[in-house]
C-alpha cells in the first residue's frame, strides 16, 4: 500500500500513484522493516529535480521494479527540502562511500536506519541488478553488511563532529578568503569553477562587503563581471527575470531549468547591493526583475513564497523556455524576429537540444540608445506573451521557512535601495514603482505567514502548504534565516514586534541547538534522533545553519544592544574560522557575517518624523558600512531600542551612529553623517 496520498510535500505526492509501497519518513516504517527483517530503501529527492523525475519514470512507475522493491525492502520516500536533517545525514554517507553526492539519492539502510550502501541515480537495468544484489547480500552476508554500516556511521560521525579547533575570524582570515576567491576566479566567464557552474551568490555578497571595508577593486571587479556574465547568459530568464539553478556548461549558456526560491533570494541580495554601491544599470534591472519574479511567480497570497518551479514541462526539460529562429519570427514578425534572434543568440544550429536555443543577451542593451532599449523591451513583452501560451512548468508550492526568510530579507533590502534611486526622470519609473508595490506586499504577507503559521508553541516548523503547517521541526537554518528576516522587517517597518519575534527564535536556538565550543548542531536537542546529529559548518546551495544563525545574532545584537548575542555570534564564527581561509567558496555566508562583525556592525538610528522621505535616512542606507543596521522613526518609538532616549536636536532630524556599542556625536547634516559612516 502506497502511503503518500496524504503527504503535504508536492514531491511525495508526485509518487503517490507509484506501484511502490512507499512510506513517508516515520518510526512505523522502520518498525515494519524490523518486523519483516528486511533492509530499508530510502529514496531522497525534491519536486523540481530533473533526474528525480527520470528515475521515477524509469523505475518507480514500473510494475516489475515496484514489485522487486516491495518484496525485498521497506521503501521510504523523503523530500530533502522538507527533511534537510535526514538528507544531511544520508548525503554525508553517500559522499563518504562514493566521493560525490546528488539527487535522487538512493540509500540502503538497516532497520535501525544505519546506511550500508549509497548512490544516486541508477538507470532501470542497473537499479534492478542493485536491488537484487542488496537483497542477496542482506540474506547471505548479513554480518558483512552490518560491519559496513557501522563503518559508515563512524565515518559520518567524524565528518559531522563539533568542538574542533577555533580561531577569531579576523581581518587577516577574511583577506585570505578574498585572495583565494580571486585565485580561483574564472577570468573569462566569471564565477568559480567549470561545468556545471553554480551562481556564487554568497561569495558575491562577501566580496562586496570586503570591497566596502578594504576598497579592493579586485573584489568589486569579480562581482561586477560575474553578475554581468550571469545576467547576460541563459541561466537568467531574459523574458521574465529570475535565475535557474545552475548552468550545465562553464559559460552560463544552458541552464538546468529549475528555478529555486533560495537562489533567487540570494542573487537578489547580490544584485541589489551591487546596485546600491555602484548605481550599475544592469544590476538595477536584474534586481528589479528578479524581485518581480519572486512576487509574480513564487508568491502565493496568504501562504508565503513557494519553493521552486520545475526543471521540466510535461516531462521535457526546458520546453517552456527555448526558441528557434522560426518561432521568433512567428511571434514577432520577420524584421523583429531576425533582430531578436541576433540579440538573443538564437541560431539555426541551436545552443540546446533539437536545434533550439536558450535566450541569452548577446549585446549590452542597458546602456544602449533609448530607442534600442525601447525596441528590446517591446520584443521582450511580446515574446513573454507568446511564451505564456505554452505549457508551463509545475510549481512546488511548499513553503520552506528558511527560504522564505531569505526572500524576505532580500526584498527588504531591495525596498530600501529602490527608494534611494527613485527618480521621476527614469524611463521605466512606473515599472519600478509597480515592482516595489507588489514585492512589498509579498514580503509582508510572507513574514506574517511565518509568524502566524510556522511558529507553533514558540518553536519553528520547517514547512507549510496550502496554509497548513507541516509536522517537520525547524532546523537551525530555519531559525537563523527567519530571525534575520524578522530583524530586516523591524528595520523596514519600525515595528517592535518583529524584533521581539526574532529574539524569541534566537533564544530557542541558543538553548536547543548550541554545541560545545561555541558551535551549533543543525537539529535541536529534543529533535528526532538520527544515526548522527548533523552539524555542517559549510555554506553550499544555502547558508549553513551556523552561518545563518550568526548573521541573525549579529543583526539582533546591533539592534538591541545586548552583548550576549554578539558574543554567541563571535564564538560560532570562531568554529568556522579555521576553514574560511582554506575553503572560501564554501564559507561565503560566514565570511559575509564576519565582515559585518569586523565593521562593527554600525548601528544607525535616525530620529525623524518622515522615515520614508528624510535625506538622512537615504544617506544612512546609501552609505551603510557592511552589515550595518538602520532604523528610523520618532524618538522613543515603542519596541525600537535604537530610538530609545534619542531626540531631535533643535527640532531637526538627527542621526545617531554607534559602532560596537560606542557612539559618535549626533548629527543633523547629511555630509556629517556620511563622514561618520566613512570612519572620518
């Protein structure tokens, strides 16, 4: 009997009609394996995963394969996005056994959950042979299987160890991290590494803060080049905005077409901060359109932001997105169709499959003549209308707490920067105003959803769907990303309740997730016991739980003036510091938080009757040093510690700048404020 029909996970629901007797992850499944004395087959994936779909179609939907699975195993299907703790444990085991990992992940385990054989995608003939071989080994070589499982658990327990060496994350280590990134940088194509090529959003955020602190032109150039290369490549949706998960090549041309909430949230932050620091037109456009993508395509009213858009459409990867020259002509007419083919790099040979091409921007248009820009935007609108008539990829409408937190923080920063550059002279001022309005509504809606639905009895739940919260408990990254988002909401709105909520979550994290030596586990001390307790300090597709909680602790300490939260952040960063200088590509968010601590971070309070339009507030946001917090409003505004006991001087708006709990003299002039923020 397949038991997935009542699941909240869209990924599990995709398998509810398989001829496999799937169980969700639960104690009852392992009890059944013990009763039958058979191994457990744990299959881990996620809804937008292309190769997960392929393996499902080839094997899990096949009656003969399903019969083998049912006869020899208790089969458990896991959504890695819903249960990142389970995924982390078995991914570590898979990497330990095979040297690599990925999804779908296929794990064979004993009835107590101990993994003894791991892999990823298997074509059906290979998978059938594997099922038969594992069943035979379990029957005839049980002692060897158990020994192998014990060895794997010992290996992954060491890989997830806490309490190792610590060191202050100081300027020398952060400079070393920036130097290492510069050495590993792809001078030709931007980014780091070869195919497949992932957007290095957290490294970009770190390098921008490093540039602010040190004035490093090299760090800024790496960010500018990488951001331009990605934005002009096929990994970026040239019609609707938003980024795909990664490029299968080394030059950003052909994407793996799934669009993930976390990638787009983190990339929105990177482009927004590049726009803030440089005024770059391309960064402005990409930030605007990525924010619009989040609001239009992933926001679900009353439910927060959905997790992803699928890589496939009707089982075909990229079907919605690719074009031929003839299709462009059909949509635009002969003249504009040929012009668009040249602009977007669409050729008869194609850059994808079957003579189709992924749209990329072959020439710079952001700084082109206004007439060219107008033609380009007209073509984009008509092509998007034509594309909307095609079948569309499925949406994974599961709401993940951590990823919604990332999106809220990103949009809050976008809102602040958009206000800085608002000008009635902009040719697309109405478009920008519209995006600001819809993203503000989506951000606030998502924040309310997290506060009202995901916080249950003072603890965070990981997921919800259709407005109903799921059972999986929040992990450390959920507490960190959501607390950081609530700190961002506090700064944007001036409402004390967001800061209070952030503090409650951080107190839970400090009480329930803390590890010896200042580190953190990824799961709470009262969470379900797995074969190991995960505690991964490295940043990968998303910030590690440790980096996320540090970023939130830093912001909260600056906003409240309570030093114990800063001390906890410093201690946690100390556990990551030994790997920052050696593995900079996998500690980007930790290094970003480290730059904030090294900067101060600055605490900027502006006492004003006009938080939205005051030039002092604009200057504070425009010139804010790395990781600075900014609040604005009337003196002694309830629930806003940075405005307590601060008044206007001579009836004029007044800025108060502090750093590390030490304050400068209050100022009323924009130039004086800028000088203080520059450290002069």
